C-alpha cells in the first residue's frame, strides 16, 4: 500500500459552550465550513464508542473527534486502544493527544503508510488475544482525510475477515480435531501418541519455553485455528497460558474451547490468578479432591481425569530375573526432596515468624488428614496469622510450597527407611547421600534415570517397587501405580482414597497405611513371589482395560463434546 500525502490543509477554531468548555470545532477546508462534533456533539461520540465496544473488540478510532468517544472507551476497556488520526490542526484545538500523553494504553497512529498503521493495530490486538476490533469512525475525519481513513479502514476489515474463517461448527465430524498447545513436559509425548492411535486429527502449536513462552504463539494459534479448524485446544497444567489471561481471552474470542489436564496440583499452579478462568475452559484434574476448589475459583466445567500409562512403552521384559546392575530385592525411584524443601524454606527468610514455625508445621501436615496446604496454614496456630499477613499471591504460594515439600521430604524419608534393611537401590539425587550418610550402608544409590529410556526396564528388575506419594496429592495416585504394573512389576504403595476407585484393593494393589508397616510387608512379599506375581498380573489387566492414555484422551474428548458441542 503506498504512502499517502498529508490531508488537505484545514483551519480549526474552538466553539465554546455557555460555561466556556469546548463543545465543537469549526472546520474550514477547501472553502467549505464543517463542524467536528456534528449532530449530537460529544454525547453522540460517546454513544458510538460505547455501542462499538459492546461486542468486546479492541477499540480503534478512525479520527479522534472531540475525544469523548475515546474517554468512553477508556472507561469500558482495559488494555490498548488506538486513535488513528492525522488532523494535527484539529488536535491543537481539542488537545486529545495531550490529554492522554501519560497513558500508555491510548496509542496514536498517524503514519502516512496505512499498512504500518494496520500492522501496529493488529499486532496489539493479537497480543491481547482479540480477533475482533471495535472500529469507531469519526465522520469529520472521514471527510477531511478520506483516502488515508479509507485505506486504514480497509486494512482493519481484512483483519476482521479472519473471523469468518474461524466461524465454523465445532464437533461436527466423527472424530474430534485437537489443537495441542505444547511445551516441554513429559506427558505431551504420550498425548500425541494416544491421539494418533485413537484416530483423532491433531495439530501441534509449540508455545515455547520458560514463563513467557513464544512471543508469536498467539499468531500461530490463530493461523492454526483458521487452517486446521480444531474442535478444541488441549494443554497440560495450563502450560502456555499466561497469568494475565491474554491467551485465555484469545481462545474465548475464537470460540475455541480449551481442555487443560492438570497432572500436578492445580492450586500450586493457578493459586491466586483469576484471569486464567473462562467459560470456554474445561479443567481436568488427576486429583478428585481439587474439583471443589476449581469450582470455587470459577471454572464452570471440571472433571476428574486420573493419570494413566502407555502400555506400548511400559511392558514386561523377558529377562527381568537375570543378573543386572538394576537387579534388586527392593527399590525406590524418586527425588529426596532435600533441595526442593531447602530452597522453599529459604525463600521464607523475609517472613521470619513463618520460617521458624514451618518445619514443625510440615511435620504435623504430613500426619494430618487435612489435604489443602492453604487451609492447613490458615488454621495453624503458629502459622495462621503470619500466613494471612503475607503481602502477595507469590508469597502465599511460597509458603504453601515450603509446607508441601518439607512435609513430603519427611514423609518420603520415613517410607524409604522401611526398605533399608533389604539392601535396596535408591534412584535419585545426591540428597539421599546427605540424608543417610555413613560407611558400610547396605543400600546403593543410582543417579536419576530417564523416564522413557530406563524406567520400563528398571521396574521389572525389582522384586518390590516402593511407592510413596507426594503430599501435594494426599488423596490421589501418582504415575508409578500405573507404569510399574504395566511393565509387569510389583508395587507396594501407600493408601490413597482415590486408589480404591481405580483398583480392586487388595487383589490388584498391595497397600500400606503407615510407613511403619513397610518392613513387615516387604518381608512378606519377598517371601511370597507367587503373591507378588498374582497382584502384578491383576493390576496389569486392570490397567490395560481402563487406565491407558488412549482411554483417558477418549474420555476427555467425550467430555469436551458434551460441554461445548453444538
């Protein structure tokens, strides 16, 4: 699009009202006299802006007018709005630019190249998740600078035409079409494989790494939606979504439902950020206990979706009993939580009263039936007042993490102590060495091993695989109760309420209720290999029948269709 010459010269003179305030501007151009306000004056300007903003688009003014419309939109809209206007002589009288000089969200565009103006406006719209623009045309600007206003208006209309390509019927086909918002995390590999096996068409958008992710993720999602026409988007743990809600707003603007599968504590991920809630989002949680809090947070659609396994990856091996460096009577795979707990406790240093009380509170939380770290801290005699006084959501999250990780560290070490007499393998970080030092120890530590390359071959080589669940999930079950039996291995796991809904206990799961029970139970199962084999085989049958990622993704897709299908 060519650079356009400036508008014809115009003479502007203020028209004051009875009280001296500006009510109109007398304009003279090409020998003709016009008025800026026209019929209705400032009230008509404000009414046009209010009506345009009602549809929820980002406000764009083609002509500033008296500024009454800009003021009305500024009161209704949070975020950037644009004023496209080249009438410098008029602005000298109205003072609209000067009025918003210190407001970074009111952005003025007067580039002679209309394409540059359109690019700036549409880039801002994508950044705040809007494919809709609330365009407000000022009649006087359209008459005084017609070619430039017409070109800008046409460019903006082209952006809004994208909405027509996005206005398709969702869930109209036999198989759901899934737009996968991917970030580095172990579960995405399983999800993609399961979608492929199910025959669900899938398009992947890589949303990047770190907290900010890809700057062009919004544009990539819009382009993928227009080209692929998905029925819903899918993410894990809300990965790729920003706390400010820009991507949530974009998906809502696209009328594209989002499924978010939480496989870690939703509370520790979402905590106090309200902008990630939207009527078009359905959250699935691995922990049924989190559903009431998700509902209180404003999620209208929430469902329990436990973890699972991929039996194509975790499957029995032929030489499990042969001599091997991993061959063991008992083992545990997992972090010592020494560094995680230590770092979390250290972050409480600015809050000394809470820092002093936290270790004892963590010991009590590990033994308490209370499942919510936030509820426990709020009610705790020593921690409650200090926790209530924390100044920010981040500080509250720090306290909840400190309680959770320190309680998990204490609990996990108590459980692992129960297998030390059996010369176990502990697979994990060097925190285990610091926690249980000394020469002549009977156990051996192996460094962390790869989930995909190593764990399927590790589990079957242990007679007893100990499982002790993180205390971020006091009622839920973790990955090990699915992965290890799928590989033909025996697991001794801690009692969890939701385990009973997934397995027939004790026929399909060997369970201890207290860490003190572990030594006797390990001793019993080491002496009864037939019992181990029977439970492991029954658990594997149950998993193949109902606890695979294929089953979970089919359940998720059905729920999305019921919630958002036409």
